[in-house]
C-alpha cells in the first residue's frame, strides 16, 4: 500500500469516534452490484429447469437424462470453483468478475443452439468410433458446461469483494443481501421465462435472459475498484471498513498468498468444505427439481407452477437477509464473529426438518409442500449467508476466494451426487408407480443435512482461531 493510502487511513482513524457515526455508504453500492450479479447468475441457471418438462417431452428425456444434464453443470461447476477462487485471488476482483460474467452469459445463450451443437459433437464422436450421445442431450451438456465455468466465478469474487468492502461485523448481513439475489433470480425466472417461451420459443428464452449479464458488466466496470483506489468512497468509510480486521491492516495488505496445499492443511478449510459438501446439494435439488416435482406429483404445467415457485422463492429472500442479520444478535451479547455465526447456524439447521412433513401433508393441498419446502429453502439461504462468511472471519483477504473455491468444489460434488441420486430414485419409483416414495427419501436427506453439517464443522473447529500470514 502506498504512503498516500496509509496516510488516508491514519488521518481517518484519528478522526473516528468510538461511537457509531456517519462514515459513508458507498460499500452498500458495491453490495447492490453483487446482488444484481447474483440475480443474473440464478436467472441464467434457472431457465433450463423451468423449461425441463416441455423439453423432456419434445426430446424424449427420461429423469435420468435430465439428471445427467444437470449433473454436467454441477460437476463442471465444482471443478471450476477450485480454479475460479485462485483466478479471483490472482487477477483481482474487478477483472475476474468481468471474465466470469462474459463466459457465463455466452454459455447461457449457447443453450439456444443446443441442437446444432449436439449434432456437431455427435459427428465428432462418430468419426472416432465413439457411440454418439443423443443430439439434444449432448448439446445441452456442452452449453451447461460453459455456463458452469463462468458461473463458478460469481461467489468467490462476491465473497472476496465483501471481505474487501465490509468490516467483519457487517459481512454476513451484506452476504445475506447479495445472496438474496439468488432468490430474486429464482422468482423472476418463472415470471418471465414461460412468457418468453410461449410467444417467441424456448430458444429466445435462453438468448434474452443470457444477454442481461452484459448490461451488468458495464455498471461493474464503472462503479467497482479496490477500496484503496475507490475515489467515490470517503477516508472515514475506508477506516471503518478496516476497523475490525487485523489481517487487513496496512502492513498485511498484499501479503503472501497461501498455496492450495497450505490451505488444505488447515482444519478451518476442511470445516468449510464439509459444510458446503453436505448442504449445497440441497439447494441444487430444490432449484433444479421443484418444477419437475410439481409436474410429476401434481400434474402442473409450466403456467401452473409460476405462482407456487414465486411464493416459495419470495420466502427464501427473508431467510437470506434475516440469516445474514441473525449473528449480530449473538455478537451484541459478547460473542466474536465466528462464534456468533456458529450459534446462528445451529438454530438455522433445525428449520429444514419441517421438509419431512412435505409428503405426508401433500394430499391436503400442493400448497403445503410448497410452503414447507419454502421454509427449508429459506433456511438454506440463511445458512449460506453465514457459512460463506466464516471464511472471511478466519482467513486473510488474499486467500478468501481460494478457500471459497475449494469449498465450492466440494459443494458442487455434493450437488452432483444429489442430482444423480434423485434421478435414479425418481426413475426407479416412478416405474413402480410410487414416485411419492422417491421424493419422500430425497426430502428426508434434505431435512437432515444441515444438522450433520453443523456437527462436522464444530468438531473440526470447536473454537475460533484466525489464520494470519
């Protein structure tokens, strides 16, 4: 850090009073940008699940075929997360986010060309003597893979930006706000995608939604820079951001980066990895399979599922923002940031248990499973807002994105397993005329995952310990 910036910090610190005062709000502009990026991120990945019932009929996909397509996204996303975190730490948040959104927007648009892409893949495989994958499946798999590579950069970059722009006491709340963009995207998708597909065809839905990312990129380039170089932010706000983060003091900024092997040597890394592996698949399952669940069990078409999904994902906004705020209750009672977060996460982990009642009560009205699953999905978003922030609680800023990437890879692998298990269960029990049982098993896995995850995380890191370089 140059002398001018250090002087800026010292001057601001001298002026800062020990009580709260107006220090500026530009950091919330950055939070807003992250919110809209996450909204676009989830809009793009949700289009396929909303069109899945119709595409399955048009192309003759089984549940296993659809599970394979979604599993490609999750598998590539998992592997890419590992490298995305490293790329973000090396390139910096600004440039890495631009690269990510360009790739994922192109990947989203590529879905519209799935058939010619699939024909090309089949031709290449046939030329080398490999049994051809059905054209539609091959094309959608390729498009999902490109989408996954780009989208893997969103959360490592967003968590790193949050660590750069917010003091620890505000990070989970800021994370909860930008993470609620996932819910807004999931709400906007069923309100827009079926309409676009109805009037202009399913290809137009992928193209129009995919192009939105390029508009966000312009705003990002205009408004984002690192806090030290941010001309729109006051010196007082910069000092406030640095006030409770010892690892971000001037002497430590730009310090040594930890290698993957070094990071894997910390129990803190494995705690995050275990928590993500156990719980990310639950959200993937809700995101990718709810439209098919409502179609398979209640005979709903794409027009019928719009309102239930909008209600469900509106509920998850409350979970995301409320969950981000919740640890502050414990911090005000004297707990440090990590302990407050873990207490909040334990309370949150009990809420998904209500999903166990979704099938037993579903005969009364489809609204009961929708609302109960909504509680579980809300709890996931509350959990997510906190588990991400445990990384910035314990690791120096220059390694945050790398740890998020490692955990994201584990979460993606968990998502692949959930999708494959779901596809197998639904095909097996569907053939027996007992699809109810298949969903009951999956909902039980979803309900119990968070308590298992919390116990594992607590066993790995029983007490707060910050890692310094």
